[in-house]
């Protein structure tokens, strides 16, 4: 079965290239090709994950027949099987949304699939330098995708993302360099042994940990290093915001967890107490600062972006606590956050497409105008706050439980505090949607330069893509203020909302599947 | 002591100079293109660090047969890694310059401060 692992990376890359070549001549084929690729990728990911969880053994593949530790190794175990499936499934779901919402071009779908390839690569690799290369592939695709918005704002957001992201990846590379100088190897499993041999007291080893964690923290967007993230999310087209908010930081946070557990190991954390404190403090500050900044935002997409800063603080804190309950919570929250945040960005995009509302003040009485989307937005918001039985609650519960088990009371308090702040910034949206009546607004069209208008403008260029939907007039008229979201867009958002609720109870089934992997990773 | 460091470890001194110079340029320079140049300098510092780590005293090129069985060879692996990293760096520079071209067409300036002023009016 392990022969399938390289296909997880190869399938999206091949799909991206075929899509680019074919789409150059027949632009309308780009979307179906991307869907076929993504379907194949999802099936593959699901099959690999099934094999891993059913077999209880990690799958491993030596690329090019060069045996590790000299060659590059691809590994899928219980920890990253979930991430692999998440990447494939979310990418497929957002494709359904992007069909109408755009951006509509063959180049967009190529970038999209390259991003998926990069993310899959980061998830499956067992080699540090390979992780760096996939980190940069992911980064390059993400910068290009953010810039697909048709205003100048997205280009500025993307450039800022590029400069900060590159520094982050470079610091990660310095960290790898230090570890390589200390041990002479790049394979993760081999590094774990040799780093222990060099000794955790060595300055070289400690410095490499600091650089690797800081580099990945930039990519995950933890608090003082998050500056690229709000503008990148807010300025990107809605489909792209959803994709990168759901996956890019998620996979970076996974990589951080993987590096902590598989390269430096829990032994390092317990013998170098300062390293654990460093990560915990970074995460704790991120949890609080992200929530506080989110409360202060008026633009909905920026608010969601700052909310991510806080939620990833939670995940990283879970990895640093490093006991069974906390790591289970971290993985659950990683997956749950991706579903919820992706769904939230899509819902906000669809609401903007229907009503033009992008700022908190414009959400008054929205439930009357867009009942279904408002219900989905409210469900996802409440799940994010952590109302049981939704997945947002389960993840936080396990992390808090882990913090208490390890006697890390400050972290438990921080989690509680951030939940209250999360309630504050999501509840004001829900309150406005359901309990206020819409104020008479003058010419909302002037405000919106977002997706609504963009979808209409682009839809006019290739209107043949609108064959099977109920309102064929959309995209033809030049003076339509706001299009309304297609059935596909609404369906994806509803699925995300349902998943956010349904995944919660399923965690008890998932937990025993994760257990053998955790035993292996967390053994003292 | 310092002389010895300068004479034998000068590569590391250059690395320690290149990294802050690049970082300072990215933060302090108002011109967007020069920020990208700063990014390149920063990366070059890292490349030099890797290449230096491959050096062995009296080592010959790592080609089988060039020095015989017992000879010391320099480590070929960092060279290969940095070849990859250079390709990544070139791609990053290309994407960054493409974005800068778009920003210039949109706002007519490459200056960070002017850009902020122009965008504040949006």
C-alpha cells in the first residue's frame, strides 16, 4: 500500500499541469479537470487513511528506492493520516464553491492544485529538508493565489505575505542547518536518535529547535509573528481565503507538532524545560492577543483571520503540553478548526455575494434576508466558541483537560478566557443577524468591490460555465448589484456547518484510532 | 584570538553579517524592490552557511576516484540542498517582482510610505 504515498503528491501536480495546458486552449475545462483531480486525490487520501487506521501500522515509502536515512522517506501514521484526508476533502469542497464564486481562470486552478500538492507533501514527508521544500511550494502557491483578487489590495497583501513568509521559511532552514551540522542527517526518525546522541544540552541542538519553532510559528501565524495573515486573508478572493485559512496554517501547525514529537521528541521538551516554556508562552500570548484583536475588528474577514491566530495558539499549546489528552485535543481542534473556519469564510463570502455585507455593522437583520446562510454562519460561530456537542467544544475540552492533567493552570485559565472573548466577537454577529432589524441603508453597492461584483464581472466572460443552475441570468447583466450564491456554494456551507456539529460526537470513535500513534510518539 | 577568527572562520563572519544586513534592508528600506533584494541577501547568508558546513580540511571534490579510497572528501549533500534552495529563492524573487509590477501599475509607486498614503484614500 505504501506505493500510493508518492501519488498523494504527484496526482495534484499532474492535475495542475494538465489543467494549465488544456485550460490555455479550453478555459471551461479547467474546473472539471480540477474536480476530477481533486476527487482522485480525495479517494486516494481516504484509502491511505483507512489502511493506516485499520492496520494500526505507519506506512512508509522510500522515494526513488534510496533507503532512509539517506533517501527521502514518506511516512503516514495516525497523526498525519487525518491531516492528509482533511487537505484533500477541504480542497474538494472549496472547489464546489469556487465554480461560481471564482476566480475563473485556468491559472487559478493550477495554483489551487499546486497548493494542494504542497500541503499533501508537507503532511506526508518524513525528511526535514523535504519539509522545507514543500513549505516553500505551499508558500509560493499561496502567495500567487492571494494575488488572484483583481484589486491592488490583494497584490499588496500577497507581497507582505511573501516577505514575511520567506523569512519564516528561511529561519526554518537555518534550524535544519544547525541540526544537520550537529548530526549529519536529515531524516526525521534518524534525527531523533542522533540528536539524543549529541545531547539535548548542546547549544547547536537548542538553537536549531528555536529556529525551527520560530520559522514554523511564522507560517502558522502565532501572535507576534502573525502580521502577514489578516491582510492576506482579508484581501484574497473568498474561495482563496477559505482555502488558505482552512489548510495552510493548519498544515504548518501540524508540521510544528510533527517536528516536536518526531524530531526533537518529548524527551527534549522534558529535559530542556525552557524550550517547553518558550512554546507555551508563545502559544498562550497568541491565544489571548488573537482573541482581543478579533474583538476589535469591524471587517468580518479580518475578524475571522485574528480568530485563527488565537485558535492556532490553542493547537500549538496542546502540542507543547504533550500528553495524551492534549495531543488528541490538538489534532481534533486542527481538523475541527479547518472545517469551521473554512465554512465561516465561505459563509461570509456567500453572504457578501447575496447582500453585500462585509462589515459587522451591515449584518443587522440579516437572518430575514438570507435565512439559510445566517443559520449556517450562526451554527459555525457557536461551534467555534465551543458550544457542545460541536467539534469546537470537544477539541478545547481535551486541550484544557490535558493542561489540567499536566498541572499547567495558566494555560487552562487562558483557554477559558479566550472562550469568553470568542463568545464576545461571534455573539455580536449572531445578535445583529437575529435580534436587530435592518437599518435602511443607502446604496450598498458603492462599498462592495468584493466577490459579488467580481463573480458577476468574470461570469460574463465565460458564461457557458453556468449551464446547470437555476438562475442562468446571473453573470450576463452588467448592472446586477449582487449576484446570489449558487446552490453549490450554499450546499458546501451547509455541509461544513453540519460537519462542525457532527464531528463532535464522532471524536470518541476517532480517539482509539489515534491511540497507538500517540503511544509511539509520546513514549518517555 | 580575533585575528585567528578572522583568518580561519571568515565564512561564518560573512554569514553573521549577511543575515542582519538582509533583514535590516527588508525592514528599513522603503522601496519595495530593495526589500526583495534584502530578502535575497538574507537567503544568501543562509546558503553560505550551508556551503561552509560542507567544507573539510584538505578535502577533495566528492567524485569517486578523484582522491582514492582513503582521501578526505567535502560533503556533497549541502551543495545539493542549496542548489534546491537557490531554485526556490529564484521562484520567490520572480513571484515577488510580479507582485511589485502589479502594485506599481495599480498605485503608481514603489515607495512603502507613499503606497500607504495612496491606499488610505481608497
